[in-house]
C-alpha cells in the first residue's frame, strides 16, 4: 500500500512539473510576442501585411494599445470592399487581423462608409460609434451587431442630420450632435433655425434624451463645433457652447467649455481660471476650443485656439473637483497634443521642415521628450507625421505619416499610412 501511494505521489509530482514547465514556456512565449520598446509597425495593412494603397487616418486606440481604429479609402485591406468610399477598420496589432467596422449586422458593406470625424470606441474596442451619411451608429465588433443610435429622419423637428458619437467606457452611453436645418440670413450667411444640441442614447435600454446645452433659441447660443466627450463612467458630458445662460456669471460674450453632470443635472464652466473666472480671448473674436477629452472621470483636457486670459495657446487640464487649471503643453512646444490615461505622458507634433511635422512624446514626470515618428533604429521620419493618439496605459503611440523610412519593406509612395510605435511599459500610477 505504501509503495502504491508513493508511486501515485511521484506521478502527481511529475505531472505538476510538466504543468509548471508548460506554463513557464507559455509565459515566455507571451513575453516574446510583446513588442520591444522602440519597435514600429504599419497599422493600415491587410491581414497578410500588404499596406493600404490609399491614404489612412488614425481614429482611436484601445486602452492597452493593441487595437487601432482607423479610416481608409483603400480597397485592398479586406475582401469585398467595393463601395468606393472610406471605411472604418479595426486592427489587432498582436495577431495582424483586420476587421471592417462599417458593415451591416449581416456583414454587407455600408454604401456611405465612414471616417474618423466624430468617431470613438470603447477602451476594449468592443463598441465603435460613428456616423455614416446623416446617421449615427454603434457597432459591436464582437458580435457584428449594428445599431442605429440617432432617430430616423424627420422625427426631430427642423433637424436634418446627426453627427459624431462619444461612448462611455462600458459602451452603453452614446452622445451625438444634431445638425439643424438652416435659413439664409443674407450676406452669404446661413444660420440654424434651431440650436445645434447634444442628444444621449442609452444603448442598454434604448432611451433618448436631449441634453441642456442651450435655451432653445439659436441666436442666443448653441453647441459650437463638432467636438464633445463623455466621461469614462458615463456621468458627465463635455462640450463647447456659445450660450450665456448655462451657468451664472457667464458674461464674457464668448463660447466656453462646459461639463454637464448627468447625475445631478448641474452644469459647470470648465474653461475658467483657478479662481473660476471664465476665459476671455486676448486677440480677437471667440477663443476657439478644440478636442475636449476626459483624462479621467474628474479631469478634462481641452485646447485653446488662441491666446486668452487663461494664458498662451495650448493644451490645458482642468480638475473638475478642485477647479484647478494646468497648462500641459503650449503650442510653442507642440500642437495636436493628447494625454495618456493618467496624464503622465503627452503626445504631440512639431514642425521640423517647411510644413512637415514629426511626432514626439513627453514624459511629464521627467520632462524628457522622445521622438515617436522614427524607425525602430531611431531614424527620424522623412515625411510629415500627424494626428497622433496615445493609448490610455501609455504604451503605444499611433500616428499617420507619409514617411517611407519607418519600416521595411517601404510602403507605397505618396500614401499616408497609419503606424503604431511602442514607446514603453505601462505607466505606473499617476505622475
């Protein structure tokens, strides 16, 4: 009996050793497939690795940097792309797999396709929101289900179309913009007959609400521009509005950045000084704001288009809880700036020759700048590189470039490709 038990124990010990070796080998395999820091690859390519034959643009990148959403007019990325317009594609950098997002639930292509304007996706890449033609859709990339988020034509009075699609992290809340009908006011000027405003669709239950972004009279203010955002937890919406009646004391006569709290139905003016004073343009006209984006549920980044009482032009970070405002990067240092999830890293572009740009990454904890638009060996891009995005964990920078010296073999000449650069391990905690 003792001998039998001893044999059983030896067999189990051997099996455990085999499992340990197998697990170790699997871990090593995974480690070996993780891209090295500095490595770079073409995103806008078919599953076989053939680069797009027509220009591509970066739309978004997943939180871990492995999935990239981009638009391209190329027809050689997937089989059956014959609609002759730009489409949205989701690229898996680990496997090379590529999926066309702008398709019906049955897989048929959408005639109008789609592009990056107003397009977002959840951090895991599971849901993509986009507009095609005059309609806003939500696409589940796991199941293929396509859902129309915006109302059917003619349902909303004096609204001719809908635009954009900002998604909460869980993919249940989708914010989009109304495009009102216009009337001719003379002197080559067309004005909206009703205010441009934001609507919120809850994809989990189908409910639709109009957000409080105006007082109902277009001449007295409305949503300005096409950039807006929803917080990761889906409780706040950031937007730019020319309405002066959203908060008390808004007397600057200019468009401002606002944040609407969907839980307590309050509105906060975000484009203000540390003392809460609304910004005023110091050069002329309205102080134009661009790309409001939530860095966290209570931190909002936005850019200023010209000098204002906030300071020089650049990317600012507003703490919605404390009211503090911080200049992240001035336009003198770089433009098109975006922050990583914890605000530690900022990616931006800078002119280096004529109108040509290169993409850089700054670690805000050290102040060190690194050239991102460079080959794996560190050779700087020889074309123009723009439109950079950074993954939430700070591991990858994705950008578009006309350069032909970033990878080998070289992509087609005079075609803007999308590239993904591994810039480091995930940032450990806030800066």
